[in-house]
C-alpha cells in the first residue's frame, strides 16, 4: 500500500478535543492535489489521522446553506 501524503495548507478551526484527538476543519492537500476543505479527527502528537471528509468550496457552501436552513 502506498503512503498517503498530506499537507495542512490552512488551519481553520478546532471543533472539539478529546484526549490527544481533535476534530478539525482545515484546508488540506492530499497526495499533492489541490487543497480542499477537510473535516476529520487528528492526533498530531502520535501522528495519527482519523476518518473524515473532504469538501470542495462549492460543497462547503452547500453545507452552509443547509445548516443555515436548519437554524444551526
């Protein structure tokens, strides 16, 4: 299995913390591709990455509209 490369291009927000793990919204470039918005769990201390999702700017805007409609 090939190694996954990533670069956190922009740290946007830490949404929660539990022990060494944080749930973060960042802009991340995966495998030298253009950066996307990325929501996932990180354990920077131990160098571990949890499952998450990546969103384009358009998808993030759509999510914002949905959350606003929910009153969140």
